[in-house]
C-alpha cells in the first residue's frame, strides 16, 4: 500500500472499524481457537493416559505422532494430514503461549494492512513450507540422516514466522508504540522475534532452524507475488467458501429484464450522484478491513474521498 493509499484511508470520516478478537469471521480468532482446541484435546488425552497408568513416552508414541510431521517420507506417506495438523499442535505450554502472542502482534497488523482474508493462507503456507524444509534437511544434511526415522516437527513456529515476515515485508516502515518518540519500526520487532526464536531452538539442531527459515521464506514470497498481481490466498478462500456453503440452499435466480438502449444523440449520459450516508461509508470501511484499500473500486474510492472532504468542511 503506497503513501497515497494510506493518506486516503487516514481521511476516512468519523470512525474506522477495526478487527477485534471477538468479531465474527476474524481470521486471527479462528487461528487462536484451532490452536487452543488442539492443545486442550491433547492435554485431556494425556491426563486420561496418566490415569490409565500410561507414561509420557506412551503419550508421544501412541498419540502425538499422529499430529506431528515425521522427517521420514515413508512415514509421511502413511499420515500426510500431519502437514496441516502439526502447525496447529503443541504440547509445550510456554512455547504455545509465546507463539500466540507473536501471532497476535504481527497478525493484527497484517489484517489492518492487507485485509482479513490473507492471514490464514499465509499461516498455512508458512507451516507447510517449514515442514518441507524440515524433511529436506534430513535428506540433504548427511549427519542428520541417521536420525531421520525418529525426528518429528511440531508447533506453530514456522507458520507464525511466515506471518511475521509477510507483515514486515508488506510495510517495513510501519511503526508500533508511536507514543515513544516516533515509534519503533516493525522490522525491529521482527529482528527481536527472530533472535528469540532461534535462541530457543539453538540446542534442537539445524533442521528446526531450516524449518523456521522455510516459514519466513513462504511469507516473503507471498508478498512478492502479491505485489506482482498474484494473490495466493484467492484459491484457498474460494475453496473454504465452497466447502462451508456446500449444504446451503441456493437462492432462486431472478428473471433478468431485457435491457433497452435509446439514442441520446450528443447528450452526456445521466450520472447518478450518491448521497453521502454513514451506512455506505461503513460498508466501504468494512471492505477495506476485509480485503484492503487496493481492492476498492474507483467509485468506492471517489465516494470515500468525497465523504472525507464533506466531513472536513463541517
């Protein structure tokens, strides 16, 4: 989004609605809910196994392995769904809370800049890329090949890294905590996050570092393609909408009226001027929150600018 786009948005009259965690259709809330749900399910199962005199090793061998991505392609072929479940699953309370805090920080900013429908696709792309980089490490790096059959990847780190990188690349000059002098550039927050993240996995090996780098690369490439007119979230959102409405009855089609054209000579066609109403302004602001300012039509941009001008004259 360019400087002129931000200027138009700042000129929005009266109020600008923002996404809150409790708002319907909020992608950030959805990601939180899925992560928390998976964690609670695993913890309930874990407690149940302890009651049944099972050990923690039994919990990981019998339950967790069906959620985490194995480094072995042979094992992955037996449970391919782990490419998705691993990015929503964690058994460490502290790591899970840390991931959700960073996801909220970067995800909220991403929603305001690019719209609500980009967050989940970037998260999923990052999680899958991280898993593929993790697997590749055990086939490319010779010292790791001996541990291929026992290595597994679990957690949202790579997916969150993708969101963090995409947010920063999309608007590197965005500033947070603007009350502190001129604020802190978001790239500083990204650098801090990378430092903390890699410090936490320093003892876990190169494969985990490559997994997180894979997530960061996915977020970076998403924004690069987006700027070149290729939105990687469209097909994913269409697929979700198709699945979610598959059992919804279709509305009956209305009969189309015949269109009649008249010869108006040299007269200019009649142009309808819309009245400035708060309801219409709110609809456009909601569209900006959902998809971003660049997805507005020329008519909507003109309407929003006129509304801002009229509001400034009052």
